[in-house]
């Protein structure tokens, strides 16, 4: 009986590492596939936004009532809307506006959040407590409701939406940066710099800020899809952008009546233009997060 047990253990021994290696290989291949797919979709999105408007010599505002609500054809691959405008061109212009709002708002919110979080973490003490209570107070208000209030104070346009999204999305970045600064402050090289006579400003600029930049950059990339959805929600509600401005939210909002009448294409294609790029950007951000997180990186190598 003992010999049989030993033989089973010897047989199972080499198989276990092989199973782990096979599991790790499958995870790495899935990781690579996700990275390549996300990068390809983001590349196609950027090329479409940059190249389609100058190459396609058509006016995206041109009205042709004789061709309204036509289904997808070779002449109009995405069909036409309720006034005969080419839906493919309108979707590209809408994606351009939504992407512009998302990128600019995410960068602005990241700068604000990094400044607030770094200040709170570096100064500590009473300043840290006051700043973080301010962050908690702002976070207690639903950000969509606060965004509507901010947009209502301006005339309709793209930049009021950018301001609204930026001022409601810096809170998470501030918390992340503060936590990272507090972690860095306990490192030996920070103590050595302070003991050597370095001022707080020098320590913050030369040591703390470079340490939080990867996390802040990741927060900015993760914020772009959220900002695009936030802009689309405001546009869908009829706030922020004028109704004649092509954005993915206004396109979906204007297609509600067509959907009830059985015309599916004016709603489907703007929705895909919103969902696919945001998922692709989120996929790239997820890969970045796995690379800068040592625990996740070690798990991928199993």
C-alpha cells in the first residue's frame, strides 16, 4: 500500500508544475489577445476621427429629406437619420466630440486630483484632514446631479461640458494620489532626503511627484471612458451641447422616435460607437494596471 502511494505521488509530482505552466501560458495568451485587440480598436478609433472628416467630402449637416431613414446601403453604410443625413459621418463627428470631451476632461480632472491629493499627503496633519473632509463632502453629492448644476450655469457648448465633467471626476484621483504619497513618505530614501536638509518642496517635486505619476496616468486613462459616458448622458438629457451638434449622446437621443417606429440603425450605430471605443480604452488601462501592480504581474507569470 505504501509503495502504491509513493508511486502515485511520484506520478502526480511532475504533472502539477506542467498544469501550472499550462495555466500560466493560457493567461498570458489571453492577456496578449486583450492587449492587441484593445490597441487595434483604439487605433481604428483614432484613425477614423482624424482621417474620415477630411477624406470624405460630405457635409455632415447636409439635409436630404428624400433620403430620410434609409436602411444601411453601399451609399450609406450606416443608413440615414430622420432628416436624411449620413449616419456614418454623423457618428464619426459625434465620436470626435465625445472623445475630445473625454480626453480633455480626464486630463483636467487628473491634474486637479493629483494637486489636491499630493498636497494633502505631503503636508499631512490638519491640512490632510481638512482637504480629505472636503473631498468626502463633494463626493457625497451624486456627480451627475452636480454636473447638471454646473452645466446649467453656462451657455450650451462643448467647454461647459468639459468643465462639468472635470470638476466632478477628480475625487478618485485625489484619493489614489494621497494614498500613494503616504506610502512613499515611509520609504527610507525620503527619510534620507529630509535628514539631508531637503525642503518639503524639493522632496515633493524630486521624489514624491515622480512616484505618483504612473498611478495618476492610469487614473487619467481609466477616467476617459467614464467622462465619455458622462458627456453622452448629459447630451442625452438635452444639456450642455446644442441639439444640432453631433455627439453620441445627442444622436441616441434624437433616434428614440425612430426606434419606436422600427428603424433600429439610428440608435444601434451611435451606441456601438460609444461602447466599443470605451471598452477598448478600458482594456488598455487594465493591461497598464497589471503591469504597474507587482502582485498582478506575478500572478500573470504563473
